[in-house]
C-alpha cells in the first residue's frame, strides 16, 4: 500500500507539473511573438538568452506559488470543478502580475490583447487538462474501500459526505464501537484501505489509532475540540520529556499590529474599487421596494463585544417582525429578488468594509454571530466562546473550508484551527482563497430545517 500511495503521489505531481509547463509555454509563445518584439522595436530592449529564461522562469515560479496556494496540485483530492476554479484564479493572478511586469519594462501600458489571448487559451487548455487528469487518475486508482467505526450518534451526515465522493471512496461497512474491540480489530484486518474513526470515545479512539498505526492502516479521524487546541500548541524542550504549550492568548502583539495594518490598507483600497458596485446596489435595493438600503444588526466580536454590522439589505423589511432570530434557509421566502443576487455574489457583504475600517472586524476571522444565537449554541457547546478570542472577520477559515450550512460544531472546529495556527501568511492565503469561494454556489447554500436544531455537541 505504501508503494501504491507513493506511485499515486508521483503521478499527481507529474500531471500537475506537465500542466504548469504547458501554461508557461503558452505564455512564452506570446512573449516571443508579441510582447518582446514590441519592447525591442519601441523601447530598444534587447534581451539576451538568459534574460528570456529569467522572464519565463519568473512566470513559472509565480504560477507554481499560486497553484500551490489554491490547490491546483491536488488532482484526485479535490473535485474537478474545484481544481479548474483553482487553476483559473492562479492563471488570472499570474497573468495580471506579468502584464504589469511587462508594462514596467516598456515604461508604458502595453496592449492587453496578447495577455488576454494567453489567458483564454490557458483556460481552454485547463478545462481539457483537468478532465483528462481526473479521468486518468480514477481509472488508474479505483475508490478506496473504507471502514467507518462510529459511536452512538447518527452517522447519516458523514456517510452522505463520503458517498458524494464515490469516485474516491467506497464505504465497505459501518460498525458501531459497541460491537467490541475484538470484533472491530477483526474487521480492520479485512480488505479495507482506510479506517474512519467517527465520534467515538477518546479512550477507544486512541487505542484504535495506535492499533491502525502499528499495522500501517490509513486513518481518517474526526477531531474533537481538544485535538484542535493541541494541534496549535507549541512544542517545548525544557526537559528530556516533550511538552506542549497552549497559550492563554490567541495572537501576539506583533501579530495584532500586522493584522490591523493589513486591514486598514486593504479596506481603504477595496472601498475605492467597490464604490461603483456599492452605488448600483444601493439604487437597485431602493428602487425595488423603497425600503432602507443598509441593514444593521447587533453582532459579537472579540471578547463578545457587541457592535452593529452593516450589510446591504437582502430580505424584506419585516423579515423578522416576530423578533425571533433565525438563519436563512434554502429557498427562504424572505429574500427579495435583488437580495438573492447580491447574496449569491456576496455583494451584500461589502458595507462591512466600513466595519473593518472602524476596527469592529478584521478581514479574516470567525464570522460574527448574533448574541441570541450565541446563547443558543452555548447551551450545548460552551466551547463556542473560544472563537471570540480574536476579532470577528469578513471571511474566515470556516467560510473557505466549509459552507454556509456547515454544522455549528464543525464551523467551531474550523474557526479554532485558524486561531490556533494563526500567522500573517495564513491571513493572506485565506484572502486569496476567499476569491475562489465567491463563485462556488454551494458556499452560500442555506441551512436545512433539520440543521437549525442540530446544534448539539458531537
């Protein structure tokens, strides 16, 4: 199995590397055919061979960086649509940077048409290449047979998630931990490529984890809150015994200063860029029903400090006339036609740039919740208070790696992962990844009626 996994990884890297080389070759063609002749004729910029190599190498390095950030190198792991979207954004960023790089060399704004043609051809190639890679990968590597070991709580949700990736996983059997360790160990010895430990007691989980590890059996494990906290701990070597340190504070002073600086710069720039769209949105909302353009709502940020969050109104004026706080559901009748569009495109969130400018929020952080909803969650999840160790954010780890209708407990674990593993680079990476989720419709799905009551700790 180790050999098979190594072969699989090697094939993924080779396919990804070939794709990046082809994209770089397309750029190189337009560099030699259109941009370099322009520089040579108009700016007398005579490049030697090494100069051309440097230009093309810079493009490849940038493409590799953005591809790694967005997950282009995860063929077979991500869905084909996700890989394509990741590749599209990687190419977009690199081509924009390269265009400005060429403009700087020309000392003038060069024609957009060559880089636009480059982007078009690369996008068409991406569609074909992702399909070919995905087809080859799953023909070479059939779905993994997995064994799900679970506790007493329902497993319909996790079973449905694994079944949604039938091309990668095949559920061979589900077994309850109550069947006993002898029975479970006998089952693990069967023809399975991986074991899923799903919501079982910690003592049993630790035993089975070590049992599987000793036999080189791959394990997928649902983390508990304590696991997330330990994952972000610092490893100390004070003695000859390993120690893990979990700190009482979330961000260091220098991290908070850097984070605030990024928030100020980005919010000012985005307010300038987004102002025309915000004006058109305000006109559309006002023209539809004559109601207020902005919607204010009390939310909680760091230390459960309350503030008024600003959003473009997407629901009817009397959406909560009964005074009961509730999350938006699928096909919610309270959402107006204009509201449906601005929610799908996330335009309704743009006024929160003012909240960031004022210091109520940050660009990246746990999404702010309403006080009454926090109280509901904390009845069954006291740990929900942990996510308020940092400022609330416009976008966050849970929005990038989850969905709107991800369960509260799973969102909490994602938010705590962000807090415990915080770095300035992580903030910048999540900013880039946030652009990707803007065009993924499932990231804005409303909650099912069953989810509104599914707040209990798993």
